[in-house]
C-alpha cells in the first residue's frame, strides 16, 4: 500500500533519447517502501450492499470492510469476474438482557431462572440454517465454536450444548414456574404482574441478520406469554439506549448485539470476564447490578491465569462455560461465516482467520497489482457517527477501529493464523518460575505509586512469577519526533492513573475497553529500565504459553508523552472525560483527538503546557528540556497543519477527518520501521485439506477402520492434530474414538473396536473429524455418514448376496449349455443319431443336477 516515486533529472532524460537507438533501458522493480504499499487510504461511508459489486467493478471502491448479509448480493460478488470474496469466521450475534429492576413495570430478567430458560426457547439451529441461510453455526457458549479453547474441550462443550438444546416446552415451563414464584399471573395466554401485562422492550438492530433474528426471538417470547414491544434501531440507537441510558429507566430489556473478532486468539482467558463482567460490553448495567460473587470470582480466576496446568485450565474453561449459561445475562446465538468483498486488482491481501479484512495490519500489507503506491478506497458501514477517538477510553466500535487500528501501533499482536502473540514493535524474552515458583525482583526495580504520582523503589524481598525482557523498536511519532523511553514510561504511568480507583484520573471505561489493563496493574511487581530501548518487567502472572505472559507484561505507547499530559490536564479540569460514562456523569465532552469541541479544550491546555515546557516529575530522569520543547513544538505544528491532535506511530497517519462528508483519510507514514512486504507472509494460511473415507455400513460387534487424509498443496501434511467423535442420528455425541497416525505422511486412522461397535444400536451415525493445523489454528470439520447394521441383518444380507451370485452363475451356465445344444443340432446331420442322442442325454443329466441343487437351496 505504499508507493515510492523516482525522480529523473532533465539531463538524464536527454541522454536516454540520444542512446535509445543503440541500447535498451532496464526498468527495475520499484523499491519496497517503509510503511504500507499504498500512499493513501480513503475510508468512506457506504451502507448499501446492493451497490457493492458495481462499485468495485467500476473502481469506485477497492474493498468493503463489512460482510454481505444478503444472499443475492453475495451471489453477485461470487459471479463477478472483477470481485474476490474472502470467507472467514469473523462475526457472531448475541442477545443482551437487562437484569436491572426497572422503576416502572416488572422486569422478568431480574430472575436468573428466566434468563437461563431463554436458551431452551431459542432454536439456534433454525437461526443458523434458515435465517442465515446455512452460513451460520449454532452457538451456546462464551467460547466460539471455531476457537481453540472450544476444540480443546469439545467433549464437554457438546454435552453442554445438548443440555441447553432447543426444547420450547421445557423453556416455557421453567419460565412459568419462575414467574409464578415471583407473584406473576398467567391470564388468557398473557403474563401479568400487579394487574399489568409484563411488557418487554426489545431493541432490534436493523440492516443485517439481527433484524430477522430479533423478530424470531420476539415471536418466541410472545408464545411464552410476554407482551413484546419491538423497537427497531441503528447503532446510534443502541449506543443511546443500551450503553448510555440508565438501565433502571427500562429503555430496553433485550438487545440483539453483534460482535467481530478482529484477531484469532489461541487462548481466550479474558473473554468471559469481558462479556459478563465488564462495563464496556454491558454498558451501564453493571453500575446498578452485580454478578453473583462466586460467578465473578470464577471469571476473574480465568482472566488472571490462576491455574497451574493445562488440565486445570481446561477444567476452569468448562466451569466458566457452564456458569455463563446458567447466568445467561448474555446469550450467544450463532457464529457466522462472513464474506468480505474486494477487487481482484489487489495483488497482496494479508488477513486474519477471524478478523478477515479488518485485521490490524491488512491495510499495511495490501498491494495494488503492478504498482507501488496509489490510493485504496475502502467502504465502511458507518463513519464518524458519534464515538470519540482517544486511546484511553475512546471508541471500540468496529467501524471506528477500521480507521484507528492502522494508526495506533502495537508492541506484540496475535499471529493471524495461530493466535499466539508475535513481536511487532517489541522483541521479548520470557523467564518464568511459574506456575508455583517465584523470581526475586531486583532491589533497584521501580513501580508507579498513584498517591505519590511518581515511581518508587520496590520493597525489599519483592518476588514475581515471571520476568519479561523487552527490547523496543521505537522509531518515530507521526509528527516526526523520535519515540523515547519517556514515552514508554508515560504509557505505563497513565495505565495506573486511569485504571486505579484511588487515582484522581480514574475512569471506569479505561479498564473496560481493555480488561487486561486491570490485570496489568494488579500483577505488575516491578520495572527495571536497562537502556534507552530495553527494560525488564516483573509480573505475578503465568500462562501455559509464554507469548501470553509477554503480552500481559507489555505496555507500548500510543501517544507522545506530551500529548498524554495534555489529555490528562483536560480531564483533571473536568472539561472532558476519557470515557463515555464520566462524560455523561459530568456533563462534559467525550474527549476526541480528531474532531469536535474537544479540540478547543485540548488546544487551551496544550498552549499552557507548551508555554511552561512542562515535564512531569515522574519523567524528569528520561527527558531533557530540549526534548520536551521539541516535542511540544512538533505537536503544535501537527495541529496547525491537520487541525487535530491524533498523533501516533502506526503505518498510517490520520490526516483528514470530514464529519460532513463522513470520510477519513489515512496517509502512509514513510518513517515507519517495518517495510511493506513484511506482511505478505500473512496472506496464505496453511489450513489443511481434509478427506475422510471408510465403510458406509459397519456390522455391530465387528471392527471398522476410517481413514483421514490431511494435505496442503496436494502433499501429505503432518503438522495437524486430529480428533473425532461419533454422533447419533440426532447429532448428540455418543463416543470419542481414538486417532492414530499411520506410516503414510498426513494419514490418520480411526479404528472402532468390536466392543465399541457393540454399543451402537442399528441406525444412522456420523463420524465427525476435527483437524487443527499447527500453522493455522482454525479447525477444519468434516462429517462422514455411515450406518450400523445388526448382526442378523448382516447375515441376511450375505445370504441374499450369495443367492444373487448363484443365480447369476446358473443363468450363465444355462446360456452356455444352450449354446452347446445349438451346436449339437448343427452337428446332427454329420453324426449318427445314436451318438448325438447320447451326448444330449448326458447334458440333460447335468442340467437336472443343477436344477435339483437350486430347488433344495430355496426350500
């Protein structure tokens, strides 16, 4: 996505004309630039998916950073000679419930048994197969059906799904019992409380599959006896009614939510706490309602990695999955295979196995065919429609992250194919004594003290579970100033200042946007700065994978330290707030670095700090007066040029924001320390092809063998884990046979013993094979149907086969004898009648013997 233009001076141009008749001019390939391949990205609002294909074909749009929800639009894209479609498991839908007692009316979702029973009245298979036209996978648990954690615990997950499978009458009965116990009355098919009908306000999102999903759930609730008020709304309505409004006002009881995983993760320790006990995911609900203490502790235990073995972790995963369904404050409904359209004029397209085209580094690695440079035109469902841009407690909407993620860089990020953390701007070495041992923290290590607003030396005898040595690839900020260790230390300090409740800058949304920040300040034991680019971080955190320890221990700066101080000054004066919650509570601006009234507030505080050449005390040992002055001047110049304060360090700079036209312009940052071609390695995941073969019928009490062949590029692929399960005709798991590798590369055998087949009643079965490559963590699932037959059926079938074989042989022999008889008739004139009659008599005896045999067999 980058371009480098070569300049040819006039004298060289003249020389080339003179020499043209006698030499050929060689043209070298354009140099790979630092930063992205393209020069610019224009992100604009485009909501009409019916126009997507025509806009890509005409060159008005290179990619649509959303997915098709209309089958006809997807079909048109697949049929187009100019459109490519990337299909990955990106998005998923859920149902958020408001469990807070409302000031008016009775809210049945305050009752845990009612929330749990909703699982039985929703047919998730119907949602996946009918409403989403087969492009969905029914989902019950907080762990995605394609996630490594789900696959590791597949036996338990399938049993849990069977427990909560669709059973409308069971769900209706459970709801009726709970409502009756709460004093409600069922009259003429409707539920009442205090003489008034129980009304559910259902906010149903418009514009995608969540509309028919919401209508279906509303109809099911009406069948139970609730009065449902369907309110159809946009993302703006959702923000206002679900996340901003006081839930006690009863602005909603149910909401059809939608999520996207922008990066695959090998371990989802933090997901349950995020979805079930986090301010960002739950809005203001958690301000007035708390999860049961035992449940909250269970979520926290997983989030902080409080386990010592993989088996203990798997047990914790199972406990959390079941507890989330029992609580059902949020119900997961369906995982979707999302189709992302783009032009075939793209030569390189890096992507994530979950995130698809919204992976953080997709735009950095996208390359237009046969050129370096150019402009990418990216359509986006929503652009600049309300949420604020700031790196502390700002927006986390998908539509905003599409523009912001390429601007803000990271130290480490999940590998887009494996989900394990890989270095980006920070190399790391992990040393751990975990899970049960400890390391001594050096006496000269420091930590941040909120009361002192400064660094303090750690207490003597401090220990930690793990030590991570980081070496930062700092580079430059977008304003041209060098990144320094002062920026790193500022990024650590601001975490403590905004996430610690005792801090005057505390903001609940800061920890909500990234729950890992809370774990960071709770587990950090000390920091030792080694030099201008390296430090040791001591942390009481252990994980089964060392890259996750590194990710938890790392803080990578998002803004220059001077800009952090400007933001802090505006918030300390309560003229703006980092997050939406305090912005509403204080009645001030949600701090935005790119647009709106926040800019004037920030400019006022910037001018004051610049005039003072302000250096906070906690950074004084890492900053000189000249460095501070240069940094303030660069920020001022940036603001004068671009009219905003959004300055960071990613492969793109945000250079234009147009709230009227609803467009954002990103410009390549050519001093980015990573070249564009680095990201090409993430354009072809090694997802194995899987083929299952075996008998279509097996006899009970006999052995049976199935073969699984895994290949990549047509060659046997061995770096893959294969597991299997036997499903009954109803789809319920009944056995989990073992899998063994054969001597053939990429071949695995599933062998059922006579004892195993003896436990299988006659009928239809499915062998489900799950294969996960080590270089691409997405599971490949293949089903092989077969029939188990009883022993007597087997013998009867064999008798029929033998009978058929004998009939065939008899018919063949009769034909041959008839031919011989005809031949003898021809010879009758040449041979004496006596000799012929003798031969015919012998043949008659043979045919009689055959007939006698057949007659005795059938009796």
